[in-house]
């Protein structure tokens, strides 16, 4: 009886493993599909909408605005349109700048977004920045 139960357990294990492999393959095919890529913005918006729960609406609204500002800031045409609109409403522009912690550089439509603070850089960019500063300092010391 023990051998029979062990064999049944082994069979169930193999079935579970094959179902897991089939599920992983299905997910891989789904994620690589055209419809998955096309609907990505809708899923993103759905995630953002879920942030708006009455208890945390203010902090979630700030997160939402920061994400929108980051998205807009990476697209020059969209940024120009946003700046054109915000320049008509200076108080709104000021509030957006404050709320997004300057994540949305609204100083000029013609200038590209350049981080004004080290905290706005990615960790890798900060590492490169510090390395470059070290090399510059070494060059200065070597020339004196």
C-alpha cells in the first residue's frame, strides 16, 4: 500500500509539474502577444485608478501626478503642449511643479529635461556622476 501511495504521489507531482510548465508557457505567449502590448496603457491606467481610494486620495493623487509628469517629460511633443497649456495658468503651473517635486521640468519647452538635483538621477547615473567628479578632481590635482 505504501508503494502504491508513493507512486500516486509521484504521479500527482508529475501532473502538477506539467500543469505548471503549461501555465508558464501560456503566460509567456500571452505577454508576448500583440494585444498584451496594445493594452499595456489601459492596464497602466487601471493601476493608477486603483490608487484613488478615499482614505489615501491626496497622496495617491500626488503619485499619479508625478507619474504623469514623468511620462510627459519623456515625450518632447507632449511636453511642449503641456507647457503651452500650463503657461496660460501660472498658478496651476506652480502647483504642478511643487506637487511633482520638479519631476516635470516646466521651465522651457525648448530645453530637454536635465536633472537639477542629484536625487533626480538614477542610481547608475549618480555612480557615473561621482566617478566623473573623482576623475576631474584627480586631473586638477595632477595639473597643479
